[in-house]
């Protein structure tokens, strides 16, 4: 085996990388050689690459063992077999087809070894036999050549030889057929009726062509196609007969017309050749040519003419050598004279001597043109050069012209079909055949290497698995926080592989997958992580086979070796992302890319809301961020997003926990499903019936029953009551799913703080608190009702039906203060100046304490008091009874503006719309007996819609009673949603009046009463004068006008 072949056996090929996981099928390697194939010489370094998938790609090189094949090649070449080494074929196959293809190649190599061994044996045997045959051939050829030489070198055509065997072998065989005639160079008549030809016989021909001849007829050429086949080359031969030197003599007639015209008859079959009628002499030259090239035949050959018939002493058919004749032969038993005889008659003008029957004798009986002895007894054979010519004709008896035999119809010089045959008058020798040198046996050998495309697969499963779990989560949805396992697998490394320098699993993990760790497991589940160096940095993961493990892998390269599964563990860490991921198996720098697994990640978000009142449905309006009042029922609702369809992970644990704010009191819970059905029994309460709320699902089977469908979770409702005014509080719950804590949104509420205030002022609005008064003095009280923080308030229809939504009252000292009609008329309510200036967005309370469920609250602070002048009277009917009761009807809030309701029960109160206070919105009740007045809304909803967020200033101006002594103390009260809060207390000491002051006052009182009586009498007789309204801010102006009018009277 040559050096190139040895090098080719070990050659490792490199290919352009292409997409992995082709649909690769096994290729068929044609390695069979035959003993007679055409040799194609190629360089052993050439390579032919076949990829059964139609796409060039990388692969793991597998070089099947060709040791025995190489030895067989060497042995065959030494035996003389020509072994053509074809291009090394490289076939890319998938891993699943690798073993089958290697087995196929091994089998092909084994078959080729047997073929080469057999060819070597045959080649040796053939060469040995050839050597023997060559030696015998040379001896026989030497003997043959000597015989030919001895027979022909000294031969004289005029002296015929009569050997037992002609020493020279005829070089061709006659293959003429009935219509082989190709052309006649002169005008001729075609005759198909055998009765129209001499002797009445067509012999072996289909027709003849008759040519009229005269002594002056120019040479005629007659051509036949494919008349013979050369023995040596097997090529076909054409023949051309050139007829010339004609001598005619009318010695006979034919037919009923006694036609004596000389004719030549040309038969359509070369075997029958030419016949002559009344042509007593002519020369015939014979030239053979190769049919395919028209080149002149270059060999000597035998030409035999006969039968040469003769009758009595009157007529003798003859032949005589003309030119190109090397030797003449007669059979030992011939009837032809063995010497040339004199030609008589007109033919003698051209030919003087010729071979014919003995002149003066008669042809033996029983020999005719068609008999087997026609040539041996009546023929002459010439050894001629190609193109040689001979004379043919008819002679008379000695010194006579040829004549017809009397009474038999005449003689015809008819040269029958045997004349042109390749038979000879005696057998010819067979020239020794040179033994053919045995063909060099040939074989083609083609080595085949494999490029095995590993089947590199990636899978994804829920949880942390040991190796690749059954089934797959590819295409499924993970929830944020779910545990995931990426399994990196590859098909077994093929047998016959190269020695590897490195083997690495590499994976660029997707954004949204939080890596935790990785392990390696063999196919039996054994932990083989120690065989790898595992690293992960910024999402780039690699598992590199250690040198020790790689050495073990290479030691087993002759057999198929399984690779471990790399399990990459992590958590779905980002919401709303698609985790597309593939990994690469890298062998000696060649990357093989796996399939891509894809998962969408959905965050399951728990939600918290807060509703007004005791809610047992899921449709109530959220009051998150709204103000609520102390004592109000609040319902917290907890629910989570629907679990998505096609989810990968089972829910094994579901727990709700909530640390309630300290500003609410826990009152119970309920669980409702999507159909609003009570499913509380499906849960176990583990809270402390206080602030610590905890609820666990007893079973999660329903959540996992059909993960292909979305699952709508239950709603938890927690009942509480607000327990303090003036605080902010917020609340956040936690949902634990599969040990993952998910935090809800935070809901916030506040309870408004309010600070009613009482002012003791002078008439011009200066502070008068603590100053002395005298009986008969008028006190100027202002009572500020504080609704400044009661905007953006969430309440319920039921709450608004209550009688204690709002009340402003003053329990004055009826023993020291007088409230008469003037005092009641002067009673008025106005809005604080801040409300008149702006009714836009309400200011956030700055006085509320905050509760975050984990910190202590801060005590409410008291805002600075604002003094607002608002002295007015109230044109209100005195509804006081002697028992101090009122006859004003209670307000039915249900008849209020329903458009303010967010749902059937929840009502949201925004910033009040009023810029001035309308006394028609309230009922003022006077209890003169007990010294108390109170202001209540006629319609709670309307009142809040107009005055929420405002400060109400009630102006109350009682008179110090005569004889009153001591200290006048006064404290007012604001009742808001059932909660009472008193104002500060103002005090005024009473100073005794002097005697003069008392008399003056009595006189003034008498005068005043007289004027009043006079005025009332005038009203009955005069039209009423126009007056300004005495309510609201116009009250003081009207009183001034009245005073001036009284003076004028």
C-alpha cells in the first residue's frame, strides 16, 4: 500500500458549521469494484463529502478501522491487481444512524478485503498460465512461420503446389448475404426471374444484374458490402471486383430468341459472384477494404476459383494468374492439370496459358457446381496480395475455338457460388493464436469516514429534577418564582471517534431565569458532577469535562459512550418575559446547537382591596385611599390573579396572611368563590382572632386538576371596624404559594380628625374670653363646626340614614343667659373664609396619626383656631315647646341624590360644593327650658355634598340675665357620625351693676317696649317697608338700617 493511502486512512476532515438537528439519514457508500472496470486514478488526498441531509454541516469525526483493508490492498497490488484509490468519502449522519452506518462501512471493508484477496489469487493464476501459454505460442509460431516460409517463399504461381495443407491461414471469414451487392459501375438490367439467367438458377442470390459486353467495354467495377470479417480485428470488409480486358465470341445462344449477345451476370450475393456468357476471357482484380474506414485491407489471403468445368474436347473453363499472385495450389486428387496448358480460340489473344482440365479429356461424372468436390477436384487456389488479378475464361480444344456440344443446347461458362468462397482446394493451417495477456484485474477502494451529527437536545421541567424527568414543560407557562430545571442532553458519542481534547456544555441562560446550581447525572441517575468543572457568571453557564474524565472518555473511543445529563436549576424570576433557550455541546471547538425550548413567565400577583361596610359579594366599590369614620365597618378583600392555562407547576401550598392595622378591630372572615358561593370550609384559619390573620387552603387538588385551563381563585373577605379618629392606616397582605411569599398592593384609609372650637368675641371680633360682663350685656359666641377633613369620604347608605351623622350643639347656662326671639333670629351659620376662597381640591389632613401595622401612631395635633366674624340672625320658626322638644321631622337619606352612590351601598363624598351656607339645609332646634340649641342636617347626603371639607361658623349672641352672678361658662359639642367632641370652654365673670346703671336700663327697657308696641300698631295700618334680608351676611346691615329708622321717628 502506498504512502498516500496510509496517510488518507488517518486523515481528519473539517467542515463548515451549519444548523444542527438536520433530518439526517444514512448515506449508501458504493465501494464494490469489478474485474473489468475502467480505471480512474485519483489522488488519495482528495475527498468527497456527502451529507445525507443535503446540507454541509459539522460532525464528530468517525474513522472506521481500515487496517485489514490496507493489508489486502498491498497484497493485491503486489499480485498485479490495479487498485484505484477513490476519494475518501465523508458521510454526515445523525447520531441515531451512526452505529448502523459504521457497521455498514465495516461490512463493506470486509467485503472489499475478500474481493481483493480473490482478485490477487486470480491475477497470480492468470499470470502463471499466461507465461506457460506464451512459451508454447512462441514455439508454435516459429514452426508456423517456418512452414509458411518454406511453402511460399520459393513458390512460382505457374507451378502449382499440391500440399496436404496450405501453410498460411486464411485471415478472414466470408459473411456475404443475399443482397450484399452495393453497386455496378455501368448500366445493368436487374433480373429476378431465375429462368432468365444461364442455367436457370439464382443459387444464393435474390437477383442478378445483367451487363452487355463487347470487346471494347471499359473496365467495370462491382462493389459488395460487408462480405467478410477479419479474424484478428473482427472488422467487416467490403470488396470491389474490377472486370476488364473483355474478349467476346458468339459461341452459344440462350432463350427462345436464340440470343447470342455476350453478357456478364452480377449476382446479388458475393458468394455467387460473376458468371460469363459468350465472354471467353476477362481479367478480374479483387480488392478488399475495411468497411468502417474504406482503408485497403493489408493482408495476403487465399482466393479460390472453380469449379472449372470442361466437356469433351470442345470447351475448357480456365483461370490463370495475372498480377499479385504469390503461389498457386491444387488438391492432390484434383482433375485439373497440374501445369499450365495452352489456351485455344479467341481467348488466346489475351491469355496464352491457363489452369484447366487436361485438354483432350472429359470432366469426370458426378462433379457439378453444387457438389462438395467442386473445388477440391475442379478448383485452383491462389495466395494473393490484396488487389491481385487473375484471368477467367473458356478455351476450345487444342487449336480450336470453344463450341457447344451438339444436341445439348450448348455450354455456359457459369461461375457458380463456390468460386468466390473462402474455401480452398486443400485445408489451411491455423496460425498459432498469441495468448492474450491476462487483463490486469482492477478494483476500486474507497475509504469512508463519518461525520456524526450529535443529537443535542434541551428540555425544561418544573421543579428541581435529578436528570431529565419524564415529559416536558416546553411551551408551558411558568409563574414567577417557580422552580425550573433545564436538562442538557446529547446522544452517545459514536464508536470509532477521534481522540478529543475538550468537551463542554455551554448555555447562555435567558434573562428571567435565575440560576441557582447545576449537577450532572449519568443514565443510571448517579451523580457525576465531580467529572465536570461547572461555572456560571452573568447568565453564561459552562460545564467542562475534567481532564481525568476526558482521558477515560478517550480510552473508550472504540465503543459508543453515553454522555451525562447536565441539570441546570433555577427560578423563573421575571414577569412577562419569554424564556427562549438552547444550549451548545462543544467538542474540540465544534459547537452543536440544541433545539430551543420556550416558556412564558407570568407573575401571579395577589391583590388587596378595602370596601365600605360588611361585604358579602365581590362587586362592591373599592374605597382604597378614602376617608372613613371611627366605628365604620370595613371589609378587606384578598384575591390573586387567575392561574394561567397551560401552566407547568403544581400548586402545593396556598396561605393568606395579613397583619391588620391596629386602628381596626377584627370581626371575622369569609371565603367566596368566583360564583360568590361560600367556600370558607375549604380553608383552615390559623390566626389569633386579632390583628394576626392567617388562612391556609386545606387542599390544592382543585388548582392542579387541569393545568391546561386557567384557574380562578377564591376571594377572602376580612371584616373589621375602624376604631379611632384622626389616624392614617394602611394594610398589606401576603400570599404564600409553594413557599414563595407574594406581597399584595397596599391599601390606605384615614379617619378624619375634627376640632370644634368656641370663640368668645367682642362685637368687633376681638377676643373677649375671660373678660367681665354685666347683666344685660350681649355675648358674641362663635362655634366652629369642623368638617375640614371630611372630604373624599367613603360611607354607606345605611350610615347616612343615621340620626347622628352631624350635629352642632351648645348647652348654655340658661340660669345666666337669656335667649329671646331676637337672639334666635340673630342666630346664623356661615362658612369659614377658606371655603369661600376655594372649593377646589381638599387639603390632606395634617392632623392624622399614621398606622403602618408595624409602628406606633402619633397623637393628633390641634390646628390653630381661626376667628371668623359671622354675626347673623336666623329667620327660623321657633319650634321650641315648653318641654324643650322639637317638631322637626327626621331626614330620610334614602331620598337623596343616588348618583353619589358608587354601588348600591357605597357612597363617596367629595369636596363640598357650597361657597355660602344655606340655613335651609339644616334644622335649628331650641330647648329654652334646658338651655340648649342644636343644628342638624335636613338631608345628610345633601348636607355632606355641600359642606364636606368646610368649617361651619355658628354665631350665637345670648344676653346676660339680670341678676345673674358668678361666672358664665360655655362649651359647645360637635357630633360626627355618632362621635361627640366638645369645644374648648370660654368664661366670662359677671360684674354687679350700679344703682344708676340699673335705673337707666329699666328706663331703656320701658322705652324700647313702648316703641315696639307703637311699631306693631303702625304695621297694621301702613304698608310694610322694604327691608333687606336679615339672614346670612345681610343681617347686621338690616339692623343698622332699622336703628336709624327708629331714631328718625
